[in-house]
């Protein structure tokens, strides 16, 4: 199988971190400059016989960083993540040369408040966004946004970027980070918020007075969470154009991402 080097480049894994038995991140070095906006995704692929199996993955790193970072959850019966899980530092994989996606912070108009909701790996594009804003602040470019980021997971060890996000929130006036555990009985040491994204979203929409006239909502992660939160937001008066979504774990036949090359 000949893979078009006009469409793809090989990237090398230069770092790997394992957070649990099924959650890990990698950093990759690219052959050529990869241009993207915070919130966009890259398409990664591995050769499987006569095919190149591809999936889209949100980019964790900021465009300000030299290398690219990705955060994965293992799908044991999946066609790609088991192969990605087996990769080590020094191994290579294919990546499309062009970033895609419209899941970026929309700062047009008067809305300056962003309500970001996610589950587990759905935090990836948000990390890219806040890293980029934090860099801007360091370079004396004030951040005029107000960002509330709510992330839910079954247990606290699934919050791979929790320490980083908590530190950024503590050191800035524009970021509020709220992690929540939905299975506290499996995580007795957890002292923070408890509940699914849907439960926490209702609470903070009210307590922070996030009104649809000045707020854009972003939903990323599990499709059922996204549907539930869209219902909550719509009942609160958020019109369709004030809600952005990035759905993970859609069957390949519906996503249009997987392809044979």
C-alpha cells in the first residue's frame, strides 16, 4: 500500500504518559510544521494490512508548542486504539497534514463567557484552548474571556490534566475549572464535586448566572452526555447557534472519519 506523502506525514512518539489501564497520552514530533487552531483535531492512522485505519483525535497541545499532544482512551474492541496503545517512544504513525474542525472559541460578537462541558478525554480541545490563552497572558496580551470548564469522570484518576488545569485556574482570573466524580463510592478519597456533567451543569448555570445572551456553551465527549446537556441548555433558553458540540465515540460508519487508503 502506497500512502500519499502529500496528504500524510509520519510522526514519531517522543513521550508517553499512562494515567490508568486504559487512559494515556503521547507527544509526537512532526516532520513538517503542523498548523492548527486550539480546539481542532488531527487524523492519526496505522497501517493494517492493505489499509490505513484512521481516526480523528482532538489536539491537546497549544499551537504555541513545538510538538503535538494527544489523549486517548482504549477501546478494547476498536480497530485503532489497541494498536495505538501498543506504541512506545520511538515508534511512528501516520498523521494527515491538515488539521480540521470548527470546535474553536468563537470570540465574535458580544459573548465573552464560555461554558465548556466534557467527559474524560473530551477535555483535550479545552486544554489546547486554555494553554493558548495562558500563553497570551504571559506575553502581556490580556484575556478578556470568562471560561468555566466542567469535566466529569467516573473516578478522579481519570482527570489526566487536573493538576495543570487547577494550577492555571488558580493563577488566572478568567478560568474556572470544576472536576466532578460520578462514582464516588469507588473513589472514597475524593472531596470535590460529585455527579455527572448534567447535574453539575445545572448547578453552575444557576450559581454563575450564565445567560444565553452572553454565553456560548461547548460540549465535548460522550454522545449521550451531549444530548442531555443540549436539552438542559435549550430549556435554559440557549438557541442552537449558542451551542457547539464535538461528539466522541460515534460508530465509524456514521462518522466518516475512518477510511481505507
